[in-house]
C-alpha cells in the first residue's frame, strides 16, 4: 500500500509540473528545447529502466543472502549464480539505456 501511495504521489507531481511546460506557446526565434515526443519517451524509458534494474538487483541480492544464510555450505555456488544473473541483468539494462539514448538523439525538439 505504501508503494502505491508513493507511485501515486510521483505521478501527481509529474502531472502538476508538466502543465506549465505544455502551456507554453511555440517561439521560433528562441532555440530553447521543450519536452516533446520521443525525447520525453526516452527519458521516461531510461528512468523506468534504472528503477527496474535497482529492484532486480535488490531481489537478487536478498534471495542470494537468504539462501546463503540457510545453507552456508552451498554459498560458493549461490554466489556464482548470483553474479551470472546480475551480469545478465546489467547487460539488459545497458542495452535498454542505449536504446533510450539513441531515441533521444533522434528527437526533434
């Protein structure tokens, strides 16, 4: 329930901050970028990727430490498996961030 309240607060905060940005009139003489299209999508995608990776690493670490505490004799095998899974998660996270950066680079502001 606490996680839902925090997520709702973040969404409301984002919506309140986005109003003035979208209310601006376009001014062609000024070259300041505004939030739009694929740039905003890439930023949200990168943020969600980092949040997901953090949750994934936390779950991997907690499960590995719990299993090592229950059976200390299998700790080396659990640690090896944990490192392999963490490396795969890191690779997927890096790929997702690269895609977000590429999409943001092709954004037209």
